[in-house]
């Protein structure tokens, strides 16, 4: 049983009937009973801020008005309120009072039974409220756990996308080093060392020696090309590793509600995302059609926008791979729109397998995916991220085999328009 707080208004404890008083003294566990002898003191209790579980009002006293009860009820909405009235009270008057009163109007002869019942009701009500609070606390904890899992899944998903590019770059460096012409330098050095005493004659008259000078020229050219390739891939590796670090930092900032927006060029960000998603060999089966207009910068989180674009570009690439045809076209468009609110619109249109009408409305739903190895995190996290930046995203498709078009809209600040 739960402890209750009881307020007795306009009663004198010494004059309270023994049968009613025994009900109060039998409260288990022991509750608190406060007696206030006047209506005014009862009304003043609302200023103390204390909440009561049971309120018993003596409506038989002189000066009692039914609107007093309304005031008390408004301050103690969870309390069970009893109104003790006279046995001889006129029936018509009772009906009139019943329209205005709140709580339960009880004949004075029924007071002991009604008081016992009110205490039981108050305990049930209090138990229900406590259970509600416990359930809400459990719900809050479960929600926090789900949100943490979502953040972790999103981080892993986005880092996984970048790791794919890192892996490709690492394999490229490994292949170049494995086939490097550096070993030829060592062989030439050994030949020169072997003819150290007659090096001039060897290089000018010996058939093998005469091939060394021109070979050194070609070798230098090859080594420069290898160096440039490795440097390019290593720069990409460093850039992608920095991007992974920023992904983690970005989600940490989101957890702390810290803004990380800046003025960015969408065209530059698209170029970076393309580097992460496509390799030179992709040109054999697809072309990228770019339609970039001169547009103002937008306020956004650079790394979150890159994550969104990487998700969309990888999805487009996979979709086109699944659509059997000789050649595919990926169309990228960056346009300025000043109708209504000024904005920059980025569209990604692929020639892939398309989206069925029943799937179209579910594309941004959490956990929805049509991939066998998918988890439904990419598009869901993407639309949340762009909405948090004040933008929007939508998708269109004419059906299976007709490709899909994703449109991202970013609002433009007035100072960016002027500049």
C-alpha cells in the first residue's frame, strides 16, 4: 500500500465522528492528515504547493460556496475529493449544486464508508501514476538506447563507405609498388659496379652497356609516373582518413547539440564525394554528365553533406550495376532557385533499376531496405541530417527499369546571395 496525504477542510478534529476518525487512523502505511478549520485556510493550501491525495470538504458550514470546490479541484487534479452535505438538503438544490460541484457529494450518514472508499481509490490512482512514471522512465531509457544504437549504426555505415575508398586506394598503392621499376635501378647499379674499371668502354662499346644510358632515361620517366600515382593515392588516403575522423567528430557534436555548419560550395563537395565513390575503371561502363550552374554557397555541415552524397552515389552505382545495359549515364545537376525561399538544388539522376511505386513512399523510413545485405540506415540518417541543416530531400522514379532521381534542397542565406 502507498502512503497518502489527506486534507480535511472546515472540520474540527475533536468534533469529527469517531467512525470517520477510525478510518483515518487506520491508514497503512501511515499517511499524513492535515486539518484546516476554515474554508479560507483550505483555499490557502494551494499557495503552499503541496499536493494531496484525498480532500474532504465539509459543505455544511456557513459561508461555503460551490466555486470554492472548483478552485481546490483545479489545484489538486489528481486528488479524490469528497463533499459532505446535509441529509436534509433540498433535492432541487442538490441537483443545482451537482452541476457546479466536482468530486463526490456524500450524505453525512455515509461519510465513514465513503471515506474508506476514497482512500482506496486514491491509493489505486497513486499506484497508477507511479506505474506510469516508471513506464515512462523505461521508455525514455529504451529510446535513449535506440538513439545510441542509431548513432553507432550511422557512424559505422558512413565510416564503412569511406573505408571502401581507402581499401581501393591501398590496393592501388600495393599494386604500383609490387610492379615498381625500382628493381631495375638496382640491376643497372650492379652492372655499372661490375665494370667499374672499364666503365667508359663498357657504356660506349659493349652492346649491353650501350643500352644503359637510354634505359636510365626511360626508367626515370617511369619512376616519376609511379611517384605521382602513389602520391595521388596517398593524398586520397590521408584525406579519407581525415574524413572518417570528421564523421566521428560530427556525430559527437550532434550528441552535444553543437552546431558545425559553415559556408560551403556544393560543387566542391560533390567533387569530393565522386572521388570517394568512383574509380577510373568505372568509365568503361558509365559516364557522368555534369550540369553545374554558378550558385551561391550554402550553410551546412561539410562532412555530413559528403556522407549524404556518398550514400546516394553508391546507391546509384549499385542500382546501375543491377540494370543490364551496355552503358549507363549518371546525371548531376546543381541549380539555383529563387522562387519563394532562395535555395540551391542538387539532383542525382541514375539510369538504374528504378523504384517500385509501393517502395517509393518508404525510401526514407527507418530500417527499410531492398538490399539483401542492407540495414536501412543510409537514407534514413541522410534525410534526418539534411533536415537538421534546414534542407530537404525527396526521390522520384517512374518505376522498375526507369532509374531514380534524388533531389537535395539547401536554403541560401541572403549574404551569400549578395556575395
